[in-house]
């Protein structure tokens, strides 16, 4: 079962979720868009993952990111462990939570973006 390892809506807006296979996905929501990165949970991944991790989804247009969030929200159910005030963060986090690997996260998020 995935695990929420970090979240904050006060110091930035984002969440970090560890998936079943050990991949860690970091979701960052800003006024300029949404960025989702992935890295392995080893020592160097934890140190450099937020800067050098693989980019799974990167949308710089906030309106397209909101449309993608709406598509994800209609496709994935709410998760009790993920309670955020930001609806975009909630939609992306619930979608990531329902994936088993970082590769699946990239596919799910980019397919949702392509459908809007």
C-alpha cells in the first residue's frame, strides 16, 4: 500500500508519496503549474531526488494543469489518507496513490493531460 511520507500546504504546496515498489513521487503545485518527479528511496535519491529526479509530469500552464486535475478527479476516488485544501493537489495525489510504479504515474498523468 502506498504511503504519504511528506505533505505541506504552508511551506509550498506539495506531497511526497512512496509507492509499493519503492519509487517515491514528489508532487509540487504552484501558481505557475504542476510538477511531478520520481526518485528511488536510497540515500542519494533522498538527497538529490527533488533536483535531479525523473520528471513524470510538467505542466507550466496553470489552466491546463487544472483541467488535468479535473479529469483525474473524475477518474480516481478520494483517498482517506490524503486530505488537502488544494483541490489540484488532492486530484494529483489520489491519482499517484492508485499507481504501482513511477512509470504508471507518468502514463496516467500524461494520458489525462492529453484527453483535455
